C-alpha cells in the first residue's frame, strides 16, 4: 500500500538512494585486496578485525575514495544543471565551458608555481589543502566571470559555448608553459592530477571538502526558484521579482565553489556535469529544479560510484584514471544529445 501512494519522483529518489548505498558498499568491498564484507562492517562500526592492514585499507583508502565519489558526483551534476539553465544550452557544463580548466590553472599555479618560490606543498600540511581549494575556486570563478560578461553582450548563446571552449584551450596552453618550466616532481604530481583520481584523497582533505560541497548543494537548492524563473526568460524572471544580476552572481559563486573544490582534489573529471542533468530531465519528465537538483545529485553519486568501481579493475592491482571512464560513458551520450536536438540553443 505504501508504494502505491508514492508518486513517480519520490519512487525514483528512493530507488536511487538504495542503489547509491549498494554501490557505496560495493566500492568498499572491491579492490586488489579481498576483504570479507562482514569484516568491512566491523571496521566501519569501530570493531577490531583479524588483520590490522584491512583496517588501514578501508579507513584510509577505500572509504575516503568512496566518499569522494559521492561528493564529486553530486557537486558536478548540480554544476552542470545550473550552467545549462544559466546559459540555456544543453551542452553547457564545467568541463566544456572551460570552468574545470580555470580551476586547473589555479591548481597548476599553486602546485608548480610554489616550487619557483622554494616551497613544497608536501611541507605545508593543512595549509596546502586549503591553498589548493582556494586556488582552484579562484580559477573557476575567473572563467565563469569572463563567460558571464560575454553572455550579456551576445545574443547567440552558441557563440558563448564556443568561446568557453576557446578559453579552455588558452588556459591549457598557459598550463603547458608552466609545466615546461616546472621541476620533475611537481610536473609528475600535476600530470597525475589531470587524469582525475579519487584514490589519492585523504581523510583530512575529505574533512575540508565535505562541508564545502554540502554547503554548495544546499545553496543550489535554495536557488531553485530563481533557476526555474530563468527557464521562462529574463523578462519573465524580472516580472516575478527576481533580481537577475544578483541571481547570476549567486549561481556563479555556487558553481565556482563546487567546481573549484572538487577539481582541486579529484582532478578535472569531465562529462558528468553535461550528462547527468539530461538523465534527470529524461527520467523525471520535469524542468522544476526542486525536483531536478536532488535527482541530479543522486544520479551523479550513482554514476561516479559505478565509474570508480570500473576504474579499479576489480581483481587486479592496476587502476584506470576515472576521467577515462567518465569520458567513455559521456561522449556517446553527448553525440546523442547533438543528434536529438536540432536546435541546440533551445533548452527544454
């Protein structure tokens, strides 16, 4: 009787919550070292286990990585949804618009630029974690600010998308110059970062990242009304009492904070921000952001957990960059979006 009373959206959300818990548990269970599931539960609730090494693997490696996948999936999905609404373009997203590249430039300056001043991020401790996040957020905010200043002067939103790609290319070139003059250790560290990696994140980094992401997601949901108004056009939004300029700034800040913080520790993970919002619209058949935001968060969490499980190559000691997995999943979907939408600028 209870299931009959549930509407479609509530039922979808419950199913996604259950599947997220299942994939989270599977992410903890799978790896190069086989650990019995009952021992994993014992470790999570604070009990002792047969081998001390199992406790180290779960608490210091697999658990932070799984939590990072949850935070990353939810944050990037909401960023993509907000960008597609703000720019009214189905292909808008942190990766395509160059926002992730801007965050990467901030990280490149912080990681490799410090070496020119005689500093090493490994010796900075907690300040290094904070510095990477700040540098990444500033980089993503800079790109978003440039794009927003351009969109106010151009009527063709597709031009803004092209400019975003061009800005990303210029930033990539600047990063390449920084890499050329950097030392081997910093260069290797940055190249590994660009591949997208959840396994290197630590508990101390999670303790910084989690509050930022949670706050950003709550602010995104609070902005649902303004995002819904944007779908009807700026003139209609103004008639509803929405302060367009203020709303844009708030959305930009939220997206910069989420993209910057995630990119800082997990690397530039692509295509999640483009694909997930479309999946949320498809399965909900709704354009209401009060529905799309929680759905996007849950879908993003599920997809990133699945991608992380695949990237581990269960049963083997090797692992793949998670950016490669999300690209394999995302590129065919983007091609489908382009073929389906004859007029890309018209966002349903």
